[in-house]
C-alpha cells in the first residue's frame, strides 16, 4: 500500500481514534477563537466600561461649573415655660427659614480646557491600554491554537505511520509463519509497532488537553472535541516605532504629566464665585407676611502662601517624567532590535524546514523500497525499522520547526499595532 493511499485514510482513522467517545463538531479556524476570546474577555469589557465612564466624566465636569441650585429649610421653636427658656433676645422664640440657594463658580476657559484635556488624555491612555491588552490576548490565544494544531499534525502523522505498520504487520506475520523471517525479527517489529500505538494514545491525550486549554483561554465551555484548521499565519506590516501603540503609551504619559503641571498651576489662580438665595425667613413674631426676601454676594479666593507645596509637587511630576523618558528611550532601542532578531530566527527556521523536507523525501523513498522488499523477504526487518525511525525523526523535526515557525510569526505580528 502506497503512502498516498495511507494519507487518504488519515482523516477517517483519526475520527475513530481521536473522537470515538466524543461529539464531533465542525472545524473552527483561528479567527473564530480570536473573535470569541475578545468578546468574552472581562479585561476588554473592563476597558470598554472605563471608556464609557470617562465620557460621563466630561459631562460631570461641565455640570460642576454650571449653577448649583438647592432648596434649604431650617426652622426651630424655642419655648419659654414659666419664665424658663432661652433668652428671647437670642432665640427670638423661633424662626422659620425656607430658601432656594444658587451658587456659581467661575473658571477661566484656559483652566476648563486643561481639565477637559486631562479627561481626554485619560481616555487616550485607556484606548492604548485596551489595544495592548487585545494584542496580549490575541498572542496568547494564537500561541495556544498553534500548539494544539501542532498536536493535531503529529496525530495525523502518527496515524499514518500506525496504519503503515499495521498493514506491514499482517504481511510479516505470514512471512514469519512461512519461516522467511525469524520469530525474533517479527517480535522486534511488534515492539516498535506497540510503541507507536502508545505514542499515538499519548498524543491523543496531549491534543485533548491543549485543545481544552484553548477553549479555556477563549472563555468557551465546550466538552466536544474538534479538529483545527491551518492557522495560515502571514507576516503583517510592523509600524514605525513612533506609530506603535506600545510607544504611544509613553508619549501619552508625557502629555499627561505636562498637563498635570498646568492643572496644578491653574489650581493656584484666584477663584471667583457668586451666590444668591431667595425665600422666606421669619421669627413669626412681627409682620411674618412681609418676611419674603433675597440676598446675593460674591466670594474671591486668592492663594498667598502654601509652604512651597506647589514647587514640591512639580518636582515629583518632573521625576515621573524623567522615569517615563527612560522607559521610552529603552523601548525605542529595543523595538527594532527585537523584531530584527525574530526575523533572523524566522529565516533560519525556514531554511532548516527546507532541508528537513528534502530529507523526508529520501526517507519516504527508502520506506517504499524497504516495504516492497520486506513483502518478498529480500530485506531485513531491522533495515525497515531503521527506515521507519529515520522517517519518524525527520517528520517530528519538521512538525516542531513548522510550529516554531508559526510561533515566531505570531511573536512578530504581536507588534503590528
């Protein structure tokens, strides 16, 4: 039986070997898991809610400097019994107050814009943090998808080899019974065959575990087993460091710190407020029906001395700015170097994969030749087993490097925002 025919039987055998006790569902691709993972992530939902909250902060700030209106009632009665009680000159026996108060704080347009700027920068910072968190989640889900997909590829391969050995086992058994091969040679073959079957079962367990971990990362509760499509990863365009979201977070921090100094300076400007009230205030003793009235006034606050607190706060802000500059400079230097290193690793891995594929072609030819000779008793079983082992090693090496290639691409694509 040729390798091509074996390959055609792989998918059917895999269904029985891997999913005999589970419900089989439709294949899902990487995009499906990425989309579900982002939708289910509580961290991403947290950022979305924080952005909504920041939008409300802008409205609250506007409301803070609008006229504040409140109703006040303040009434009391102080009786004098048998000459005992509060001095009437002080207590007026009682009072009844019912007012409507209006207060208004005046703030310059420059100060108001600075506070709006603080909210805007906070919103920008949240958006950048959300993008980075999305990239982190995508990288982790993609890495786990690749791992599970690699398990599946090894399962396919070991199923192919298991099918090949199973076919040869029936032939060798007859040849051994006809004394063409020794019993010990046949037993050696059986040992190898059983080892491959154990390896196949171990891979089934590993695939189930890694597939379950993929569901766990995406917030999917599903006990059914599924096959995975090829991730089909492609290198994405990596932005210039100055346009990278990972770099923009440092630039936004610079802007936030500079704006903090403006907010601090504005807090030391004179503050003007106005107030007024209107209503009823009376002791109810003399002409209470005439005690409706109003009053109005202004207040002015001028900072004079704060014990150098403002200058000390500015020093702290500048220290924070210096720390942020250090991180920003370090990231700029490492950004290009890290991507260049990953691309170098990718190039080396691709070159190695090409060499391994050439080796596999020779190993496959050797298996075909030995398989035909084995059926006629013209080769040693040991030679056939050596050819099988060489093929196994080469295919395992190819799978590992192919998975490593995809993992490197995943690491590079992480920086594409």
